[in-house]
C-alpha cells in the first residue's frame, strides 16, 4: 500500500491517548491475542493500582483498582463469588483462564461490583502475563522516583509503537530483543501462523523457528544490513492441522554499532521501497525506546537501591525513604538473597552481575505478587526484600516469610545457586535495621554451606552464625593450636586421619558406633584411632573443657575452609 514518507516522523508514532495505567489501555495493547472481555465495564476504573495474584487460602492485600489474576478459578459460581468480594475491596478487574462463558449470575455480579471479568488465552504463561501487565501499568505509578523520567516515552509504550508501525504497514508486528525474546507486539496476531502465536503466548520465539533461521543465515543477513530483509516462509512441517508459516520482513534495531534486537513484520512479499523506508525510520524510534527503557530501568534500580538502603538503616532518613518506596510503618520481615558461586567456576564478572540483576528482578516480582507494597533491590552483592506482613506472632511471620522464599527458589532457575536468609520479625519500620542484620547473618551461614539448605531463619542457624563471627575474631595464625595442632601435624607427617577421627567422635557425642559408621570403619578400628589421637594430642577425653576446646577449633577450621568462611 502506498505510504507518504514525509508524514512519518517521531510524532506519527505517539503514545496512546488513554490513561497510562487504565484497564482500557491494557486491553488496547494486549488485544484479543491474550485477553478478552467476558463481562463488566472496562471503562469504570480510572487506573490500575497494581497486579495481584488471587489466593483463596491467604488473601493478599489489594491496592486500589487492583488487577487480580485468578490463577486457579474455573467454576462460574466461584468466579462470581470472587468478583463480588473483589468489588467490596475496590478491585478493577479479575482475569481467569479461558474459555469462560458468562452466565446471568456472573454478569450480575460484575455489574453490581464494578469489577470487569477478562479471560486469558490458554497455553500462555501467567508469569509472562504478570510481567507484561506490570510493564504496562507500573510506570505511571512510580513512587516519585525521579521527576525527569516523566518527560520520556515510557517502556510500556513500546506496545503503542508496535501498533503504530502495524497501522502504517497494514501488517502484524513484533519487536524482539537480541535473544529473540518478545518485547512488544501489535494487534491482529490471532490468525497469523503457529510460530507467531507461540511467540506471543510464550514471550519467546520458538526454538525450532530460531534454529531454522540460524541455519539459513537469516540473523546474519538482518544484522549486516541496515534495511529490511525479506525472510521466505519456512519449509512445510508436514502437519496438515497447522497453517503454514508465513514469510516476514525484518530489520535490525541498532544503537550505534550495538544490535539491540529486531522488528518483524508478517508480509506476503518483499516490502516496497516506500514501506521499507517506513520500517527503517521506525527502527530508529524503536532503538530510542529500547535505549531509554534500559537506561530508565538501570536508573530505577539505582534509586530503589538507595531508598531501600536508607530504609533499612532505621535512621533519620528512613521514614521518607519508606514513604517513597510505597511502604508504611507496619510489621515486616527483611529477606537477604545472595548466591553461592562455586569456587572452581571462573565466571565472567559481567555475566554474574547480569544474573544477579535477573534474580533480583524476579525476586521483586515474586514478593510483589504476595504483597502489593513489598519491594526488593540489589545493594552490593545482596538483594534485600522488605515483605510487609499482617500483625501476627513472630514465629508465624518468620515461617511464612521462609515459605515464600522457598517457593521463589523452587520456581526460579539460576546457575549461581541462590540462597535466602530470613531476618527477625520487625514490628515497625524502626526495627528494620535489626531484621536486615539478622537476614545477613542467616544468608552468610547459607553461603558457607554449613546449613545444608537454601533458606533459613536466623533462629534456625543462630549458633552457626555465632561460630562464623567467632572465626572472624580469631587471627589467622592462631588456628590450629594445642591439642588440635599436634594431631594435625601428626596426620601430615604420617598420612593418617586422627583429626577426622577426633572430630567424628566429638560430633557423635562420644557414641563410637555412630562415629565409626560416619567414617565407614569398624568400631574397634575407630577406638584404636581415637586412643592414638588422644595420645598424640595429649588430650583427656573425659575433660569437658578439653572436649569443648577441641570441638570449637575443629569447627572454626572447617568454617575457614568454607566458601564464605571469612
């Protein structure tokens, strides 16, 4: 179709005129590809205050005009009951898995409560939906992080750009990053081809499709050219139940010499000169969006980290930092997430830093799904999270925080082996500093490997934390000494294992059978070695003080050899 190139420019791809966080805006961007309106008025809500996952057993606190994800809701009567309940709590909409056909009771409940009901396409991930919804709805609700970013085009408007490009080219559009992850897409994606549908449902181009493109050299051709490249349709898959893969046109998105990603357009034939020029100019605007999005994300991370660090100090500036983070002076628990990187793996520092950021972002999203005011940020090498909890006894609050941390680690995948320390229950913001210290102490024990688990409360590992701190106080040259030094020296000269024998006996509280089994030797052999250790070390095994001294030294030495033993 003919295109007037003179009319194309930055103002031709505007941000949407709808409110930034409105429900109508979400439906405009995601369209019927992922979400459909089942019943209710989507224009009622002035703006979405947050995205929350519905939990019938432990109802989360809802922000105003919440968009609630009903992950396990299927029965129409249950949906109607939840809609009524959400209306009483000021929610904007409920999302349930398709297919859903509203009956009279559900329609009446939606009308009376003011809560719209949306259906979510089958096969798509709830996690991906939550991520896209937060991208579209949180930018306008930042807690005055930085005033100058308001003048920029925000990250969610990449969807608006995709829709504008699609309108200009009269063809469905996706915008993808360098790793073929979906960043934004236009409307009219429903009846394209299987690969495009899978890309939108999974927010990632299918592996088989990218493999064929790599084998054909398509990516190399796109990245070498500054103009659109026509990509012919894929070979027939042999599956007659699926529609054939359609051809596409693609252009690289560049920031200087750096390739940021690509724009993909479903077309039947190579683009005309005019349409190629439109896509070329669009790629420049998309590049600006992607660079701004990355810069804003980095700036937001830094500002959130500074505010969180101030809040966790419980000092004079803490109340203001807590307010700007959207928190209240309420009971909470601090969690400290860090990683255990194997000592024999020589990772690139940049890759490790990127993985820490990814884990922190996932951690923040997980906590926000539990409580709308929860927040997390990376401070140094530790990601701290503040998780508000309803007033309850200390043990129950810490146990719940530990369960939430365990659920997160069970869902997230990482090569760096993340661990999470849970701090003591803080009754108000003034106690956050103590909770932070406790979370740090617990996470240090987890990094040392002495706890043998990925999540721990400080109460669970208090003794181990004290031993690590004691090891810090002992000068390096002071261990081993006395009895233990003599036994270790004998082992080194004679290639024996008397120190291990002594340690096993002490750990087993003098139970020879148990200690012998731990070393896989006969009890008589163990008794002989133990007598020899006592002779070499000149230790009276009947003396409680001597036993305690030897046990402490052996434990401190093992902590010193651990990855985080100091």
